[in-house]
């Protein structure tokens, strides 16, 4: 697939330009903590805490007093670490120190704490104020950008939505924004989250979230009742128009014409437009060229199935939202078995909760397996360990995969070629054998034609060094791990 010129996408190259600063990392961690901790805890302990730096795998967190530091270190170390890791996977340790100057410093991320500071100004349950009152029913206030769990697979889409929400009313950089991806990967959540975020920031904004299907039905009804003028007016006075599942417009010429004109009007008026679909604009072949090309005028981003670790966080979040306390092994087991769409997560959590309530016994791996099997009888269940290893079960799997990824013969990787790309591919295989299969250098050496373990060690070290200095290597390794379904 060749992306259209103006679209910045996707998949393997999303790493580019997305390195986060320490501030951004800490802001993302705080956003996550604000969802996980009680409001009281969050507002008591976190407004004046800062992330000083991340070096190697260590993150240094600063607190304004010694007492504060001790408290964080004893009570919140785990949750800070796990959320730091979710945002910045290289972190494996958190250290705490005191920085007395923080006591008098202003709150660094007021937006995150403003719920308390100015509780009255923030609208918690925005409603879309349109005369018909229809839109407010489809917009769910539970879907927000804050409770959207961010992993590599959806980071760009989430960042784009955030940027769009922040820019509402200002100059539009990403217009239109087009999000695509398979069923149940979070498109609707992002779209509705953006609508909610725009409204949270500006209660006066006119935001319409609708689906292509509803748009069409409304149009048909308007035509029947001879009210197309009203229909047009309604859509053309929006500040932000969001249309979900636009693949539904396939072959619906009349609706496409209407949308085309609406689009032109809004675009000229500098209003934000957001679309989501199950595929990129270039593949929406049932949509007229002129509309399709406009859909790709701005930023096109995809969402993919989150990694196992991110899925755990999503399970945790949905469980928490349902007031269900799940032991870690069950969270992992659920995450391991949600492999195509995240739609099941909520359903699973609700079923588990119902069972817990009815039987008054905590969930077990057995009871959860039963529910999983009932929901999806044909899918074989996977353990968390299997999920961590993804599709790489042995050295051969890894070699085949890497050979395929770089488009070079597996025999070259196993051979003695010194060509740069082959050497790189070979060393990446070793790294994966270490990281994913937990093999010893000796074992790896054996599987690679009886190489000495020091050769392997040297190669692995070289890749690790490159990871520090060369974004290219990091991007490849990340993309490979994502495709293998491992962290
Ligand atoms: P799509 O529109 O792509 O088919 P949805 O947005 O309806 O998918 O997502 C399906 C379910 O998964 C919803 O319950 C949604 O809240 C949840 N979900 C998807 N991605 C995330 C995420 N990153 N964080 C939290 N929940 C998510
Ligand atoms: Mg959807």
C-alpha cells in the first residue's frame, strides 16, 4: 500500500519523531495515575512531584520533602514504576530523592489537577448541544482520552486526537484527521474521547459525533420530510464534525455528495473534521475519488492491536471501572486471550463480575477459562507465558521471521555472510533469542552453527549499544517485537 503524499502513517515507522521528553513522560504517567488512584490520593501526593530524568533503566523521581519522598517510596513505588514502564518501557527501577525547591514551585501540570482546583469550571458530563438533542445520546462520557490506555500501537493516533482537541478553535494542523484500523481496536473510543475532550475544554463548542450510518439515515429522513436545509445547517455549523465508520458510505452516492459539500464548507471555515474507518482512505474504493482524496488531505494514522502488556493495562482499567478486583494472574490470562479485538474485554469483565456477585467466590483461572470458552468456543486458550513469547517459540521461528522481515534468505542468516544487513539481522535474532526465549549464549551459539558464546555475547552487546545511539535499530527491534506479539 502506498500512502498518499500528505499522509503521515503508520505501522513500522511510527517511532519516528515520537521520542517523549521527560516532561511528557511524567505528564503521561500522572494522567495514568489520576485514573488509578483515588482523587484524594492523587491530589495529596502528586501535584508537586516531578520526574527528574531517566538514565539507562533508572528513573529519578523528586519529592518536595523527605517525608513526602519516604511516603512515595514506600507506598507508591510499585504503581509509579508500572505506569512509568507503560509509558517508557525501558525503565526498570525508580529512585526517589528530595528537592526542597519543589515545595514552592507551581503545580507543573495544572490541567491534571484542575479538577480539584476549579471543580466548578470543568464539565464532567458534556452533552452535545444540538437542537435535536440526538447527539448527546450517542456520545458516552465514559470514553475519554484520559482513560484510553496508550501503547506503541495506538500512541500516534492518541497523540493526534489530543492535539486536535487542544487545537479546537485554533489553527488546524491535522485536518482532517483520519483514523483507521480493525474492529475493536479503539477507534470509537478515540473519536468519542476527542469529542468529550473538546467539550471539556470549551463548553460552548459545537461538536457532532455521528456514524456514517446515522448520517445517512438522518439524511434520508430529512429528504422525506423535506428538511434537507435543516440537515445541512446542522452539520455546517459545527466546530468539530466527527464521523465514525465511514466505510459504510461505500456506494452511497447521495450521502457522499452531501458529505462532500459539508466537508468543503467546514474545511474552508477552518473547522475540524475527524473520520474513522476500517481501512485507509486509499482503500475506500466505494467512495468517490474527490471525497476520498479529501479524507486523506490531513493526517492519516492507524491503530493496531496493543501488545500483551498494554492489554493487561486495558483489562485492569476496565476491571477497575466495573469495580472488580482481579488478581494479577487473571488479568494476565485475560490479556493473553484477547487477541483480536478489545471489544471482548468489557464483556468479559462484566461476566466475571456477575459470576462473582452470584456465587460470592472470587474468580479463578478455571472460572475465567469457562467464560472465555463460552464467549469464543473456537479460539484455543493461551497462557500468559505463551502470550509473552508471542509467535516465537524457538530459534527457527525467530530466524524465519527475521529473514522474512528483511527479505533475506534464512540460510544467509545461519551462514557466514559478513554483509552488513545480514550481520545486523543475525545479531537481532540473537537478541530475540535472549530477550524472548531467554536462551543462554551457549544455546544460541549452538543453534547458529556452533558459534562460540563470546561471539553471540559480543553481537548482542553491539545491538544493545546501537539501541542507545541509533533510532533506526530501536525502530526495527520495536516493529519486529510488535509483529511477533512480544514486548
Ligand atoms: P473500534 O471503534 O475500533 O471498533 P472501540 O473504540 O469500540 O473499537 O473499542 C472497543 C472496546 O475496547 C471499547 O470498550 C474501548 O473502550 C476499548 N478500548 C480500545 N482501546 C482501548 C485503549 N487503548 N484503552 C482503553 N480501552 C480501550
Ligand atoms: Mg467503532
